[in-house]
C-alpha cells in the first residue's frame, strides 16, 4: 500500500517518533506500528484524517485521491471515444451488409433473367432482344414478385425485390 510507505516516510522526514505519532492520533505505539508495518490493512476514515493532519498534508494528497479522479476522468474519456468508434464501425458494417444484400439481389435477378431467357428462347427461336427482355421481365415479376432496378451515377446496376413469393 503506497499510503503506508508515504505515511512512514513523511513521519520520519518530520522527525516524529512512532510513540509521539501514536499519541497524537489516539493509538498505542504497538497499534500504530501495526499500521506502518501493514499488519492493519484497513483503518477508519477518522484515523486516516488524523494522520494526514499530524503530518500536515492534505488527505487527498496523502491518499492520491485527485490522481485517481484524473485517471478515472481519463478512462471515462477513452471509453467515450471507444463508444463513438464502435458506433462508426457498426455503421460501416451495416453499410457493408446493405451492399452485400444489394449484390445478392442483383445476382438473383441476373440468374432469374438468364433462366427465363433460356426458357423463352427455347420456345421462341426468332424473338428479338427487346421482346425477349420484356417477356423475361414480365415473367420475373409474375413468378418472383416486383423488383426495382437502380442505376447509380457510375452506371452500376442493382436490383431489389419487393414482396417476394
């Protein structure tokens, strides 16, 4: 316990004997010696305050209370920073999940488009590309539900299905 070493060191610096210190704080010399040797680990708050007054040092300084509160404040600040970082990372993860879902739906659309294109072409050999596209899109809508086609500024296509069956 650092406080015990500090108490003993300050007492010795001030030239106060254990007997005199014990008398000033209301203890016997053997009782006080147990505190400095660490045998008595817990002392009352009133005794700790008496010791700090005899040694002419502030209670908070003797027991590093201000230092602990600064450490706690520092740790609380770090916790807040980490909480904000967690929120940022969760948002990034959510964006990646949305992008992945969009990719999965786009793949689903193109797989359906290929499947229905083959089916329609096997039935109608002389069909134009525009007719094929229209028939395929109607078949996807009828069999798999409505879908939305999105094209971004970079001409990337994505598809999302609504009301899947």
